[in-house]
C-alpha cells in the first residue's frame, strides 16, 4: 500500500520544489492519514526533495542546451567568445596606434 501511495504522490508532484514548511506539513499528513512512522515519512519527504532537486537540475541543463542551440542558429556568440574577440580588437587597435598609421 505504501508503495502505491508513494508512486501516486511522486507522479503528482513531479519536480515540485518542497519548502521546509511544505515538507513538514506533508510529513504530518502522511503520518496521520497513512499511519506512517516518523522515519518512513522523513525518508519519503527526503526522496521527494531529492527528486525535485534533480528535476530542477535537468530543467536548467535542458534550458542551457536550447539557448546554446538558438544562439548558434542565430549566429550569436556567447559572452566568453565576445570578451575574447573584444580583447583581440583592443590589442589590434593598440598595435595600429603604435605603428603611427
């Protein structure tokens, strides 16, 4: 029964971020409704928080990948490349000024 409840809640919550207050409220409710022990409840909430963190990490990685693809497609450079090119232009300008042209 616990596995069924766990799967249902995990599916429903997905990558939801659990605040400490929400986690405490959920733990209390699980203990009352499903007669879970304190330890079972804590393990369950910890698992939810880990899944939420992993979900956020995956979303950030996917977003970064899509932004890079869009920048490449649009012919844009990233900040690192821009700074490198800017430094090169400044160096070339200094050389031109020094040559008296």
